[in-house]
């Protein structure tokens, strides 16, 4: 490990029992990593990160430092000492507006009342406003999550923001979101890495961010190391970003006016990428949209279904077409493309449409019937009649005095060219 030299005024000491019962003294100091808002093009917060060196000058990783702290009082004292050190150093650096993110060990949080209200006393003594503190609960197992809920409410009552760290890893999952109702959720860095190398992860990433927004949280993507990862976070509509691509943790805070070029480059790259991607995706869909429009005209003109759908069924990615009445019930059997008839999976036979099948709850029906005269397209989903990932084109048209919905299921993998990040919903005008 690297050896570290620091100024004595910036550190504290933490002593643990070493080999033979002899005390081992670690020197602790703060680094801060900015957390950026893309919309504001500047840091809006800073995470306090503990750094430690042992008596030989070796840099000690935080995980190793925590492991050396004895369970119980020792672990609590280290957690408190780290937070106090970060707050003191942050105030010394003179940042007047941004949040200070302080990592909190969930074990220490649930024991707060037993060990005494140190946190409230620390804020009162320092004069630092609670609304600028973001208490970040690190990923850690707990036997009693209900006690964590009560602990979180304590910090919320103090006026702090509540942050869930490492979402998507270990114990930081949707269950904690429902229970803790955080103000900010940090996406785990491993998920951040995967979105640029796994197309399916990239497509799901946008949905995860959207669900977290609907849960009432801001979303921070952490661990961003590359421009590609930053662009993926931008496309997913993340609110905040953190990582070495923007700024590495340091003892000093960076100047506030040095980020203009980086964010201009990101914005330009995002626009260029989106224009190119949307253009390619629109070109893939255009033949199907045109064939759907022709089928609608033919049906409206009285042509029977099999002839009206023939050109649409002849396109490479079309799996089947079917017509739905205004009450959601399917009219007759689906018309399969010739290539699809023998591709059915017998394991899913119970899910095939039969007389009485009703699609009124499905997005392809609801969206079409709510917007007659406009082609709709779904997000990818598993077609039980395939079974393949498919997207469904749908169109509500008047037939025999009431609206009907024409649907066409398209093979999503073939349509996307194996690019599972393809988002058809954002492509259809």
C-alpha cells in the first residue's frame, strides 16, 4: 500500500489492541469526494471518506480499519470519531452551501439511543445546520430491520436527509427503500459498471431509476469512472453523479468553476449519441409502422383480416397479429407469421389466447384505446405465446361502429439487432 504524509492538524488517532495486547495507533484524516448535479453542472454535495495510516505509514483501507474496531462500544466510537472529524474538516474548508454526506454504520444507528444522542450534540456544538447533513446508511446486514427504521426516523427528525448507499448490492434493496423512505438513493458502483458492458443491464437501469423516482427519492449514480458510464447515467435520468471521472477524493475541495468544459462535453456527447441511436432505432421500426398503417387502412376499407395483415406478417420480425374488441376481448385466433407457427413452446401452452381471452389490462390495449388514431409501442416483455421477448405495436381504429385495436407482436431481439438497450418507446413519434 502507499505510504501517506499528512499535516498533523488534519488528523485524529484511533487506538486498537494489537498483537500481544499492545496498543496500535491509527491516524485518521478526511478526504472529500464531490457529488455533482448534471442539471446544475457543479457539485451540490461532498461525501466524507475516512482515510487511515498505521504506525509504519501504510495506508489502511476503510474496510480493514472497520474490521479492527471491536464490536460494540469500539465500533460505535470509531463511527462517531469519523463523523466528527469529517464535520470539523468540512467546516474548516469553508463550503457554504453543499450537503455533507456522512457514512453511518447501521449497527451504530440502531444503538444511538442506548449510547446517547451524540449526533444532535455534535451539530449543536458545531453550529452546522442539520439540513445540510445527508446521513448515508452503508450496506450492512441487520437482524432487525425494524430497529433501523426507528433509527432513520431519529435522523430525519433532526432535519437531515436520509441516504441509502450501495443500492442493488447485498442488503440495500427495494425492501429497504419501502421501509426507510430515503431522500436519496445511491446506485451501487457494480451496477454502474455493468450498464456499459451488458445491454440488458443498461435497459433495466432506466427502469430502476424511474422506480426510485416514483418512490420519492433522488437518485445518485456512484462509482462513475468513464465518460460512457456518465452518459448512461445521464440517459437514465439520474439526478446526481459521483466518481473518479469527475473528481477523485481529496483533502481539499475543488474550485467551483472548473467543471464547465467537462459538462459541456458530456451534454454534447449525450445529444450526439441520442440522435445517432434514435436515428438507427427509428430506421429499424419504420417498415413495421408503415405496414401497420397499411393494415389499418385495409381493415377500415373492409378487407378481411388475413389479407389486411399479410404485408405486416411478411416482415422479418413480425411474430403474429391479432384484433381486439373495444372491451378488451380478442376477436378470433391470432394470425401467426409462417416462420412462427413451429416456434411455440409447449411448456407455455396454458397461456395461449383462447376464446374469452381479454387484454383490457395490458399496456398495448390501454394505451391504444386511450389515444385512437396513433400507433403505440410497448416496452419489451416476454410473450407467452412465443415465447420470446417482444414489443407490441397497437392502433385503435373504428370498425363497425366501435373502436377495435389491431396489434402486432415483434421479435424484440431480432428487431434490436441484439442491442438489448434499444428503447422502442422513445423511438415511436
